[in-house]
C-alpha cells in the first residue's frame, strides 16, 4: 500500500522544520497538569502531552484518571492555547478523547504491537482525520510499525507521524529501550514524507541520559522531540526516573538548537569534500566498467583458442602486483587483496557467462 501523508500544520506552525512536544508521562491531578503546561507554554512549547490512560506492565499501579484527565487537558488548551494530545489504546479512549476535544492522539508502543487494537482504533476514527502519532512497537519489527500506518491510512487517516521511542533489547544495560537509529531511516524510505519524531525519555529511562539522546536524534535528522517533563519528577506516579523538570528542559533547549544549527553549518563545510568523493567514485565505476570490458575481450580470445578461463598463476601474479603498487600509495595489503578478489571474481563470472552464449 502506498501511503501518502498530509502535513500536520500543528506540528510546525512557524515552518522551522522542528517540533517539540512535552508534558508529563501521566496527567496526575488538575494542579500538576496546569502547573506543568504553564511552565512549558512560558518557554515556548506549543504542544502538550499527558497520558490519561496508562498501560502498566503490572496491575495495581496508577493507571491514569481517564476522562477526568481529559477535562484537565481541555483546560490547558483553553488557558494556554496549546495543542493537547493523549494516548489512545482502544475505541472507548478514542470516543472519550474526541468528545473532550483533544487535538491529537498517539498510539503507545504496546498498542502498536497489537494489530487488533490498531485496527479497532483505525475503525473508530473512520471519517475523523485527526493527527495521530504511532510509536514504534516494543520489539524491533519494522513491518508491524508499517502495518499500523497501513491500517490507519486505510481508514482514511492521512495526518500521520511516527515516534521512535526505542526497542526492547535483552542485552541493553545503559538505556531502558535501545535506540535503533537505522529503523526510522528505513521507515522514512518506505513511507516518504512521514514525519518521524524521537522520544528520548522512554529510550533513556533516566533523565540524565535524555540530553545526549536528544542531540543524537537531531544528528539523525529527527523531525522533532517528544519529551516527558514533570514539575516534580521524583514524586511522579509513573516513569519517575526519566522525566525532566521544566527548568531542565529550559536549559536543554538552547543547547539543542545551537547543536542543530552548527550541525547544519558543518554540513556546508563538508560539501566540497563530499563532491570530490562523489566524482572519484564515479571515475571508479567508469574504470571498473572498462576493466570488465577488457576481460570480456580476453575471454573471447581464450574461447577462440580453447584455453581455460581461470589461470591461477596469472591471478596470483596480478594480485601481487596490485599489492605492491598499493603499498606505494600507503594502501593496506588486506584491503587491496580484497578489492582485487572482488574484481577478479566478477571478471571470471563475465568470461564464464560469455562462454555460455
Ligand atoms: C508514554 O509516552 O507515556 C508511553 C506510555 O510511551 P510508550 O508507549 O512509548 O511506552
Ligand atoms: Mn511514560
């Protein structure tokens, strides 16, 4: 299925090419929600997140205030003008959140893992093209993530975005959920135009690791950040270790922005060097084509004279010559041998193929 997403204007109203979404893991009380939203709004954050329903690994933990929390989010919207978003995991959540006027939804990592739940959400949103973000599934299965986008798109949702929040890995020590930067890169290739944000909070599992992951996300051309911020993290009812205080976010933001700008300047400086490499690579392709054409001719001669294609002494002599020449330029012997091996294998293949003609 070819997915063609539409721009979510709310993500980047000023066209700065970057989105910041912040807020507490859970909406814990009216006071906590409003206090957090006010401080975020004051520092220029335009999109507020808070979980009304919390998927917990074990029962008996705080599972969110549900519809009551949606009322607090509405208050945030009215008072600060922020765009507000919450997590939905089934059609009941969708109905309640739509009724409460929540602006955007996200689908959590555990829900993305379950095609039944994603389909149920998609069906309950048919005809309501609300902006929706899909977190990666807990396990490193890109197809499952793409499948979720296909189910939602199939129900007419076109204002979609992805959130890379890290993957479960049995050997991970440093992070709670391992970032797998190549997966969003592949997702971008498979669904061009899909905005992909990064959630460094759930990756990190610890607030001290959030800044470096956020910087890495910018280096990886993430379209924005989804960060957990709590006015009093140590007393948070969920994900206490990983939430930043508003003050910590305020301190982090300018360093992120200057990191991003200087990364762009660095790219400019690299341009001529990159062009040089590109030109040289093109020349290599041309030379390789010439080399293979020469060996095709040699193959024709061998065939005419009924000689064997592979002549090991000759191969060895050529390889040794190449290593010797390579040394003059400071090239590593193993590298030169490997390179010659590739060229020679392809050349033999050509000659054999020609023999079959
Ligand atoms: C969250 O964002 O609070 C959340 C529950 O995230 P995830 O689905 O990534 O665990
Ligand atoms: Mn959380």
